[in-house]
C-alpha cells in the first residue's frame, strides 16, 4: 500500500461529515418529508413501515464512517476505493431531503438519481476491491451490509421517487395509465437489482445479500400497500421480487475483475 497523504485525511473527514449530515437532515425534516410524500401518492408507494430501514442504514454507515476514520485505516485500499463515493452518496441523501420539502421535485429526483450513481459506484467498487478472503471482518460484516442496504434501498427509492415526482408534476396518480407506468418502473428497478447482484457476487456475500434484502423489503411493502388498490402494480412487484430472489439464489454471476490489493488492511 502507498503511504497515507493529505488526500486520505480529507477523504476520511468527508465520509464522517457526510454520514453525520445525512442523519441530521433526516432528523430535522424527516416528518415533513413523509407528510409531503403522502400528498403525491402513486400506485407503487410502499407501506410506511418500509422507511424504517433507514435506521439500519444510518447505523451501519455510521460505524463504517468511524472505522474508516481511524489513523490505521488511512491507507486501506478498500476505503480509498469507496470513500469519496460513499461521502457523495451520504451527502446527496441529506441534500435531497431539503430539496424535496421545498417542493423542488425535479431537482430532488435528479439528486436522488445522483445518489443512486454514487452509491452504485461505492457498492461495485467495494465488491471489486474486497473480493473473497481478502475482506476483513469489519469490511465483510459492516461495510458490505452498509453499502448493500444503501444501494438497494436507493435503487427502490429512485423508482418510487420518480412516480411521486410525476404525480407532483400533474400526472395521474391512479388509473390505468398510472398502473402501467408504475408496473414498468417496478420491473425496471427489479432488473437493475438483478444485474447489480450478479455483478457483485465475486465480492463479500454480505454485500450483495444486503442489497437484495433491501430491494425485497421495498417490494414487499409495495405489495402490502397496493394489493387492494392496483392488481397490476402488485403483480409487477411480485415479479420483480422473483427476479431479485433468482439473482440471490441462482447460479448466475458476472464477476468483477479484482482491482488488486496489497497487504491486508
């Protein structure tokens, strides 16, 4: 491993700051976000209990932020590979909350899509760098689940958020068109999760299992909420869940090329 630098210190600080900021933003405006989202319900809006997953995400991301900030972890190649991407993902989570409660719906959707890209880069980078037995216990049981839950949930949030944005812009929240559009979005989200899981199966199992679990958590919440309202979106959610389960338990994989790691961190 190369010697630590000021850039490593800046990365460590950025991750800690962003991890704190995303929790702070959620705490300050969380209730307002939930109430506003209820005003623009779509046919793929999940049951409210599903959002409790943020508690696990915040906790795991917080532990990751603290661990990566330790001086001994400054030149950890895994943290170097994912650090700036995770900081950016955490930051966008917090900024999104403020954009959304100010009814900047298009901007909020662009922000959450950026968060999806940042979290995805961190998730894929982790699987590439922490391949197989090279992952430490903390990486396998804290960082992997943190990034898997984060990316899986943001994948689902992008789908649900886009439907909410369309309703806020004046599109119908119910009816045949809304059901068809919602079903298409759910299937798209399921397909993204399917390929993301396959692409990261060369990494620690805890990461891609957590990703699948987060997406399934969201899909089940959609089924629970919409089963009496929209048979079409409920069916699409079930089919998407089948895709995710197939990715998790099936023999298929598209292994990432290991990035190469020096001595264990």
